[in-house]
């Protein structure tokens, strides 16, 4: 049975840790030298972020890197419906039944409604303004910031929109290999969902040449110059990867064990085998 447990502090699974460790090694192997890691303060996100930190710390010059836990990156709060089956709450599309259902449950003394989209927008706007915008202002070309933000599926869609609306029209481009948005079919505000540990990679710098045709509008005019004054002039963003999962190739899910809670004290199978020593 599927339960709503978005903002509950549920544990990272064994499979989730394997995916996180794979991602950490992948980033190091691909040359990404993380300078900042921000994470939701829910443990499943923090442990994922910490796996990135550990992989980075094994590389030289990365030993001082720490994970900064941010409450504004927590997943949407389902309130009264946290931990309840999905069918306990009706879909947004059926507004009349949804409102009736809400009113029926609101008589419960512990009732708390689902967190609104406006509330999540406010949280992600605050995070971007407080933590990401200063990095664009403080770093020079010789001191490039490479940032990882680890959060959850729903809040990540709001975080992306908060970041996107910082950029004026025609300053956001897609890498040539990405089909999303071509022909104005899919606005860039809606990049789709992320797989577990799937990542969005963007490059933000001054004077990145646009990679899209002149007939393509990178994102809707709704965001044009909305918060552009927060950023340095001539700043552009290129979307490099959407829902990157190359690090998961060859990783198979172990039935039963994969969905169990990850135990930090549990030994990995490799530890039961001593490496042979050669003279």
C-alpha cells in the first residue's frame, strides 16, 4: 500500500544509499569538484547529500566540505494526510469532492491541511535568494562555485521555477542534445519528474552563447525580468542534463533487501573478503 510520507522523516533505504553512493562516485569521476552541498533536513535527503560529501572528501581538496541542512528544502507537508493511503485524499482535479473531503476531515482536532503551492513557492524563493544568489555575486571566474542541492520530488519542481524566474527572457538555453522544449512544446518551467537520485545539471555563467535557434523561446514571458535585478548583469544559464541517471546503469534492485532501512553499521559484502597481498 502506498502511503503519503513526504515530509515525514522516513529513513533512506538500502537501495537509496546504493544510488547515492553511485552518484557521488559518478560526480567525482566526471570531474565535478563540489564546493557547496545544500540539503533538506529530512534524513533521507541528508544521507544522500552526505554520500556526495564523502565521495568528494576522498578526492584531494574536498576534505573540508560540509552539508548544509536547510528546512526550506523539505518536501511538501501533507498535513492531516501524512502517512495515510493515497486514496485517502482526492485528486486536485476533483475540486468539489476534494473540498467536501477537506471539510469533513477539518472537524478532527488535529487536522492540518495540505501545504499550498504558494507556501512551497515562498520556501524555495527564500532558499534561492539566501543561498544561491550570493554565490553568483561572490564568485569570480577563477573561483567557480559547483553546487549540489539535494531535496525531494515535489519541492524540486518549485525550486526549479524559483531559479528559472531569476533569468530574463532569452538568457536560458538548452544543450544541443536536449530535446525538451523544442518547437515550444514543453515550457522550461515543466521539465518533468526526477528519478531517485536523478539530477538536473545547469551551467550558470556570464556570456554563455545561446544554443537554441532564434525561433525558440527558452521559457515563457511570465518570468521575464521577474527578479533579474538579483543577479549580476549578462548572466546566462544553460541546461546541460535533465534527470541524469547514467550513474545508475547496471544497478539492479535487490528484492526485499533494497527496500529495507539503511543501517550505517551494517557491513558491506566486500568487507567479508580479505584482499590478497602480493609481494
